[in-house]
C-alpha cells in the first residue's frame, strides 16, 4: 500500500504585543505545560475562535426560529372566529378606558 503525502500548508500570522501582554502569555504558557509559545497561542486562539463560532451559530438559529414563529403566527394565521371576537370584546369591556 502506498502512503499518501498529506502535508498541510502552513501560513504565518504576526502579532505585536506589549511587554506586559507577553509576560502574561508566558506565565500562562508555563502553567499550561505547553512546550512553545507558538503552540500555546495557536491552541488558545483556536479554542476561542471555535467558541465564538459556536455561539454565532446559536444566534443565527435563534433568529431563524424567531422569524419562523412570527411568520407562522402573523402571516399564516386564519381569520379570528366568532369565539375569539367575542372574547376580545369581553376583555375590552373589563379593561379600564384609556
């Protein structure tokens, strides 16, 4: 069986940090047990990016659900029947006048 070459092309990202930010990252790196700063930064940024993206998906689903609900209720609802009209009149009679 022939082995396939599955080399992943890597890209470079450069950032500039204040001395304080670098020291915070370095301390977290030491506590985490990660071997390199690049590996640590890559892992932490990737985890945060996935978290942000998962939240974004939930927001989109919520918006889609909300739109579907209101479209169903207001656009596809039948005309009020006699019972609903009578109940509305009774309710209006019970409410204080504006």
